[in-house]
C-alpha cells in the first residue's frame, strides 16, 4: 500500500503546507521530480500522473532519501567525477536540475546509517556516469537497486 507523504501543490484554498512531522532517519522516501524545469514537461507529466500520485509514462527524475540525504544517479556537476560515479547526494527534495513533484514512502530500512554509507560506497563504483543509459540504466533503475539493497523492495 503506497502512501504519499506530501505534495508541493498547495490546497485549493492556497493554504501553505503544514510542517511534516519529524521522521525516523531510516525511513526510505522516493522523491519524484519532473525532468528539467520546463512548463512543457510539467504539463506533459500532469497528464500522465494518476491522481497526482504515481508516474505513468511521464518524463521523471527520482532520488532516494534516507538518513537525511537524497541520493540520485545521473547528475554529476564535476565532469572529472564522471568516470568515478554518477551517484550524488542532494538536500532532500532539493535537486537543482528538476522540479519536485511528489514523495512516496517506501518503508523503514533495517540498515544503520554506517551500513548505508558503506553500501553506497560500493554502489557508486557500479553506477558510473559513463554507463548512463536513458532507458536501461537511468535514475529510476538506480533508485530500484538502492531501495532493494535498503530492504524496502522495488519502487512503484
């Protein structure tokens, strides 16, 4: 049962969102973005969202938030890093290249923060920017692999 935690769209009365309650660090969240920052992409994605919850065939970026950082694949600013890894961390829901859309709660990971860091370290080596493939080896494929490794199953 998927649970949407929060959505940036204000309510119809235009009320600002109330502050989300504090959450445990090992709660795994999938933060979904509209790809890029264009109105066209946002409109396209608006059509392909089912009840504004899960993306179906839209153009999306996503990152996995755990222990206070959001990890994604495919946006590495420093080109010298590209042969090292395509995996990078951002502030949660703060990816600078994309427009935040919705968060899906994936569940609690049994892993400690240290174990997650160690696992990410080994994941990074397998997800180089030079291996990026829009269809087969993209940010969603990384999120899937990361979520499975965290013990919360595959992404929707």
